[in-house]
């Protein structure tokens, strides 16, 4: 089963940000990130596919129209799409709120054509209905909902959650024989972090990462020296963080301490990996991540593909990790982040972390393959359609004061009028996302697709200039 190219059946898309809410609150328009998976509406180009998409608040109709406009018959595709909203703007995860809404759960059952609670089929029996839940991340809430609806989840079970933590990533890297950044994991108190930090000499700076955090917001960089960590110069990635609050989170979630990678500019390539329910695994893409924030460790966007000089090595390392994860029962999409560190004669590729969930590179990749029809060539690491390679540059964070107050429809029209929209004949151009953040937050994201890396980068630059 692939969420990128399902042949038939129903996808129940649950884009709930079932993640640490304190970190999400520091991200402008975080609620609009529920729109990140709207690229899955493009799977409706297959006549046997239907999509049920759930959100906390209604998605602007112009946004839905925009995605359906990529299809040959938008009106027919619309008959196989149901957008269901809880009409609940409160700041709690979508799935948590959904579980308190039996009326909405009943609508989901009806939309999926069953199953009923008393149908007697186990959650893994999909032969009769071919339906899957596709969550952004799997937590206890998603598992409870899947159980109620008797649906299998395209994602890893919560019993495997440790494997996607920062400490679990270090353990997996060792098991897979993949070089990892020097450091220590499974630290459960500030005292343990202090002890590990002293053992990291002679590193000039250290990175402390909470086990379960999102988009780099659980990180802190501390300068080494004498005395306790709380008395040393420290830069926290999350706004408003201090040592008192950070120490509480270390005790609650656990943490790792690692040597800070001093290379600048920092290269942090990433591999996107898929494990099917049958245990088959493959690397479907590699990217260069664009990082920002006060510590240059917060995800801002990406470009495809990763640099040729280490692209094959990324794939080989990611496959080793996927083999271990597959053997342990992991299913779904996940990202493997690395550092490419300059070294004598070239570079060293070091494992940074493993994110067992849909991540920032997933929606650009999904948008690219579903609009261009390209397929991934593992030999070259390129996307290819009819012998022509496709490249792209994507951002989640194009913000401009001039966008405030504008509607998603106005922005779509602006992009099209400026000749920056998607050209279905050439299969190049922009695919927009996060359009719901335009009006109130003045930001959006987009993926710029070209027939060369230079064309994609130039299109991206022109689009940013136009929007700003």
C-alpha cells in the first residue's frame, strides 16, 4: 500500500498534530499545518480511490477547488471526496477532540461505507473494504480512533514510538551500523545531562535535544565550560524557553546530548523512507533540508534531490535503518535526517535523527510525483517522467505583510496571472500549500518544480519575490 499511488479504496486522512502542544504553540499558524496532507486529494485521479479528510476547522472551498483543479475531471473527483470539519478551533490535537464527538465518528463510518462496530472484522482485515487511516503522526488518540472504526493505520504503532525518539534513533543507528553524531542518549534528568556533558570534552558546544520534539523546537545549544549547564551561555530553539522549563521537559520526556556540528553552512540532508504493511521497504527520495531559527535547526523547507556527492550514501544508510525498523514491525512513511560534515578528502555522513511520522519533506515529494507523474529512480536518485528528470525547491515559510488579509483564492489567482502556476503540459511550476494561513498570518508554502535544479531554484526565487 502506498499513500502516494493507491490503486483503489478509501483514505481516511487524519492530519492531527498529536505532538507536544507547547512547541506547536510557538509556530505561527500551526493549526493550518493540518492542510499539509491536502496533496492526497490528488490521489483522486485514480477512479477507484475515495478520500475522507478531517480537520479542526473548515478548509476554505477555494483551497479544495485549487487541489482538484490539478485533476482531469474535478467535478467527478469531488463526488469521491468528503471534507469533514469539527468546527473546533481550540488548541488541542484534532484526534483528541474527534474522540469526544460521536456525531462526527458516525459521519466517518457513513463516509467510509462502514465498517460498523458490530461487523466482527478485526482492524487488520481490509480485504472487503480496502480502507486505511492515514495520520500525520500516530499517538494513542489515532490508535483509539482506528480501533473504533476498525481501520488499519498507515503508520507505526505507539508501542514502537521509542524507535522514533532522539534516543531511539541513536540506538537504531548503532544497530544498523550507521555512523552517528558523538553523544549520549536515554538521559532522564538534568543531573544525567550534566554528567554526559562533562564526558563530551573537548567539544566547544553541545546540542541537547528532548526525546520527543517537533521541527527542532526541543533543542538547546550550550557552551561548554566550568559550572552547571544552567550557568553557561545557552540558546534555546523554542521561544520563551529557559533552564527551569527545559529541565522539567528533560525529566518528562528524556533527552540526548550530542556534539554540536560546527560546520557552516550546515548541510543536513534527509532521506524519505517507506515501509509497506507487508514489510517491504524502500527509499523514495533524498532532500537537502533548509534550516533556520536562532540555532539553524528549525525546518524551513527543502530541495530535491540531495547533493550527488553523498546521495548514494544517504540511500544506503537509510536502507540499513529501514531494514532494522521493518524487522521490528514499523509501517508507514518516515524521515531519516543526517549531517554531511566536511572532512579530509570529502565528507562524513552522520545520522542526526529518525522521525517516525510524516515530515516536512513528505508533502513536497507527494505534490511533485502526483502532479508530474514522475517516478523515483533509485539508481540516480532522481524523479523521472518520460526520460526527463524533475527537480524541486519547497518552503513552508514564505511570509510577507502584504499577504495579510488576502484570501487563498486571491493568492492562487496572483500566482497564475504571473505565470508561476503549474503548467500541466510541461509538468513544471508551483504547487501551493498552507494556503489557509494566508489571511490571518500572511504566510504560505509552495513547491517549485522544474526540469533542472537551476530552473526550480529560479522559479522559487521569482515566486518568493512576487509574493513579497
